[in-house]
């Protein structure tokens, strides 16, 4: 497993809450005023469950001027049925974050192979290849471990680990988001303005970069290299009593 020291993330980090009906009703205006850039909300679970606060929360988030993200809680039921449930209920726009919640759910846990199929099918339906985020903790560590994976490494990892350091499977160099607390266990802060104790996530960049990367379509490109400079050596021979002036003219 790859490890990332706490100093890479804390303190003074950008925080993002992930919420569901457990935290609703919430004051999204207060959340926005506190400096929150975006919210990730539970949309669906399995093939039939829909969070009945989803639409209200999304409207409130948009009205408050924040970015919106949704996630689907995976289980062992038919992955195609789960895709249909998520797409028809969450109805993500091209600016929204999309995510699969791949975590332990006892005997009803999704298989890793079905998680990959779910992501592929969702991205195909939305025309958003490579933009889905994977949320996981022990589940991805136990099922993938240190096995190299081009597919998983090409997708952003949102890791759950409640402690002062975070470790990620070898398919990734680092995680994109780190859920460091469930509102009780793990480091502070445990609360977000307007919704109290909740899952809190750290992002290792600033608000502007987070907004750019949010949907997965606008990850900043590396800065272009500086233009090559042409160096010209000029040798001028002149008597000592002659002043020579040289003027540079740009082409």
C-alpha cells in the first residue's frame, strides 16, 4: 500500500462534506457562506432505493451556488439494474461529480468486477469516460490490494480512512479525496456549517483547483514549457573612440 503523510493534507485544507437524508434538512446557504465549494450526496442504493431528500438537497445546493455531486451505494444485486436506478434518479449534469460507493455491505457487497462494469456503463451512458470517482475504504484494499490496474488507476480515488495518515492501493499514487472522519471518529473537523456532524473529506489543493477538477472533465493540464530562446552572439570591431549602439528588434 502507498502511504501519504498527514502533513500533505492538514491543516488549512479544503474540506468537502458528503451527505444523505441523515443530515437533511440542512442549511446549504450557511454551508456556502462558510466557504464550502461543493457537496456530494447519496442518490441511490441497489436497484430500487432512492434517497427521498435528493431532489430537495440538489435544488438547495444549486441555489446556494455550490457544486453538486452524487453517489450510488453499491450492493450485490444486478449491476445493470443499479446503473438504471442511478441514472434515472440522480440525473447528473455534465458539471456534476459522479461516484460509485464501493464499500463493505456484508453478504450483499458488490464484487470488484461488477464495480468496474457499473462504472463503464454509467460513463458510456453519460458520454463521460474516465470521469467517475470511486469511493471506498477497506473494500478496495481487500479486493484489489497491490494488484496493478490500468482501469482503476485511471479513475479518481476517494478513500475512507479515519486516522492521521492515509494509505492507498498501489493502483494509485495518491487519493483525490480523503474521508478522514465520519463525524465522530478521526481527526477534526467533525462538523460542517448548516448540517452539523457528518462525513468530512479533505482535498489537497485549493478551492479553484477543486472546482476545475470536480466533474472530471477539466483536470488542469501541466503548465506549458517556456518558449525556446534564440541566443545570437554579435561581435563588433570598432575603434575605441567610436560608440556602438545596438537595438533589439523583435520578429
